[in-house]
């Protein structure tokens, strides 16, 4: 077991661990999600991230409830996030959608509920014309009902965040977006921090961990000796250096893994510090490359990229 991650204070005063377990996967064997969640919590994770569109809330909830029954943690010691999918953006649909997620998770509340994307779709997957401000009103209702402690957004750009901040009663506490050494997102991160919105990095390893053929030739970061030297100096892996780089930029991370040793490594990033020149080396890998461009939605009005 490694030490639990430190926490960051959200704008509403709640505390969130700065490292979480991401659970998105293109495919997984039965039981893999539940096992990963159990392993992570046993290792020291207290932050678990899922979404209705991952189709794994039952298994994630199973892992959480098993570990609580074992007495390893209490529910109050965990920070659980799930997300609203694009086909439930109507204001009146938000609370029922969250109740469905809670039933699958077998939990009475989540700690954080996010609008997964700023655009909406109908039941055929075609663009719907629901304004995300209407969706946000449904999110605020979910807080009032005690179904979630905090609300936020995911994949929103600065202009979209501006509208939510201007027209909301309850402010978004986070914006979960892709941030990693090959997509550094400095402008958006600075905007979020200036406005007391915590930027959370999904796909935080970027091209270090992505092995898809379409990314071939972009992934020099995997072999560049400069990053290898930084990792060797600290007795860490390239992935641990990448995660540490984000943490030092005040960006919480939610790396995904099903491998127990990797889950442990991803949390074992608090016993070293990158100096300014090492931070600059990692920052220098930026090529503004998105591993998750969501291009099938690119023609939608509220597509954020």
C-alpha cells in the first residue's frame, strides 16, 4: 500500500483527492472494473471516476460496496464521480438520470456529478437543441435533493464555462478535460484556476500510454531519451513523471488501469519533485494532440473543440 493522495479543496469547501481511478475502457472482461476498484481502494485510492456512458456503474458500485463491507473504508472516506450522458440533457431528465446511476452504483449519493459533454443528442444519437444552461438547472436540482454533493462539467471550453458561471446559482467546481504532456492546455487550465474551477485531467498520460495505430509517429515521448533521463534520475517511470508534472501544475489526475502494479505506480508520485528544467522538458512534448477528439460530434453546435 502506498500513501493516500493529498486532497484539493473545491470552491464549495468539499475535499477531493488529487489522484483518482479512471474506469473508462473500450472493452473489459467481466469483473475487471470491480476488481480494479477493489484493488485501487486497498492500495490507497479514495477517488473513483465513472460515467453512465461507460456502462460499468454496476460493476464499479459492486467494487465500492464490497470494499466498504470489508471495512477497508467507509462511504464517507470515498469520493465518487459519475456523469450525465448527452441524451439526458433536458432539465427534467437530469435528476431521473442521476437516480438511475445511483441505483446501478448502489449508493445513496455521489460526491460529484458532471455534464459529460456540452452538446445534447436525441435517442437516435442525432443533435438535439437543448441548451446546456437548461441542463445545468437540472444539475442544481440534484444538489438541492442531496443526490450529489458537488456538480461540475466535462469537455467544456472557456466560452461555455463563462455562460455557466454567469447564469448559474450553483457554480461548477470542476471541468474534467483531456490534459497531458502532449496536450498541455495551458490557456484553459489558467482560465479554470482563475475562476476557482478545478481542472481535472482525463487521459493524463496521453501518448505515453495510447498504443493505437493512428497515433504512430506522434509518440516520440515514449522513446525520447530526455524524458528517460528524468525518470531514471528519480527512480520512476515515464508515466509517473507525466502524472507528477500535472500534479505540480495543480491539476488532479484520473489515470485508468486494470493492472494492480500500474494502479499502484500511478498513486506513487508524491515522494519526488520535478525541478523547473524538468517541468520544462515535459512541457516541451506538447503537440496539441487530442487522444479523445470526439470528431463524430464535430458538426454539432456546442462541440467544444
